[in-house]
């Protein structure tokens, strides 16, 4: 396990405060287990050096006050892995998430995901509808690989965020990581030297995971047909200034998904819960709680 990060929650939790691990289908899976109450499964953003903690640590105090928060590192991110795979990545992540929930004795969950975690969240919801209560996702694609995507009318591919990511994979210098983070985060004041060091350090700290990722391949898949059949009540939440997954995908997803609503936050990039934690939590909690409560009689 790496040393504690400088990113501490507003109520004093560190990334090791509730750190746990289990083995699922032969793969070590790392997660955080925080709070008590009905469970929420949180699935994190993609990208070099990303993990559950950096994605969700700012919003955890809002949710953990009355929910049990399970923050899972996706396969070959953070401390989960290594695993070499040749299959559809979101299906793999969803299957590992189910295995994690089985291992810790959780039956049904609300599922909250951003970016790659958002795609995994809806893949979990349509693959395991009996295990899913409500679904929250955003900042992801509906399909994988350009040949399977028709979600852009105006945006161009490859996206600026993807180009910055490929630069980091080719040369993981501090300069390239800073550029990569400035593309994914709209507010430059949030891209601090500490964040650059943390994300870069996380990426480089596990050579075994880097090697497994380099040997792995995600087979293309168009999620649109399955999304059209989603049963879970769904909230889609997006950053207006997302330069990795342009917000028009959210409009497309709104049209695809029957029982859904879309929230778009201006002056916000790809890392929505990191950039606007209070606003993100307010929207998601209101949705999970059923919005307005029934007025009292009399």
C-alpha cells in the first residue's frame, strides 16, 4: 500500500482510513468502506493515476453522514490488480464490482459513477438489474472505440482529453501530467503541484499494473441497445466544459434512457465530483432521496 495521500476529506479521513481489499476472480480488489446506512457503490474516473480516492474524497463526507459508501478501485487502477484481459472493459469492471459486493455481503446498491466509472455503472445496472436500485453516471461514452460511436454531432475525435492522456502514457513526465490534468479539470487553480505529484506517483507506483494494462485490450462494444432497456431510475450529471467526453453525449444518453434526467454544470470539466463536490452531492443526494418528500398532512 502506498503512503497516505495529502488529499484528506473535510472530516479528516485519509485514503487509508477505511482501506480494504479482497480477491475477486483471482484479482486483488482495493476499496474504501466509509459510513453506515444503505449502501452506495462509487466507481471512479478513468485516466493515468486515477483511483477511487482522488475521484470521490471530496464528496464522501456528504454521503457518509447517512449512507455506507463503497469506493472501489477499478481493475488496473490504484491498488486493484494486476490483471491482463482481452474483453469488454466495462463488463469486466461491472463483474468485478458484483464480486466485490458478494464478498462483503451487500445485495442491492445505488450505483454512482463518473467517466469510465460512469460507463461501468450503467453496465452494472443493465447486467445486474436485480442488484441495482438507482443509477447515477456521467462524463462517459455510450460506446467504446470510434467505430461503435455515433454520439457526437459537433464534437471532434479524438478528443483533446484523450490526446493528453496518450501523451502521458508515452511520456509520464510531470509536465505532461500537469497538461493532462488541466485538460480534464476546468479550474486551473485546482491543478496544484500536490495533485500532479499524487496522480503521477499513483500511476508510476505499480509497475505490475502498468505492465498488465499494456498487455490488455478492451473489445469494442456499443452500449446503446442495453441502455435503452435500463430499468433503474437514472440521473445523468455532466460538466459543460468537459474536453474528454463532450456534454452532448449526456443529451444522447438522456434520449436513450427512459427513466432519466440530465443535469449539466457550467464551468466544470471531466472530474465533476472533484471540481464541484457540494453541488454534485446536492444533486445526487436529492435524486437518491426521491427529490421532494410528500408534504405532511394538515
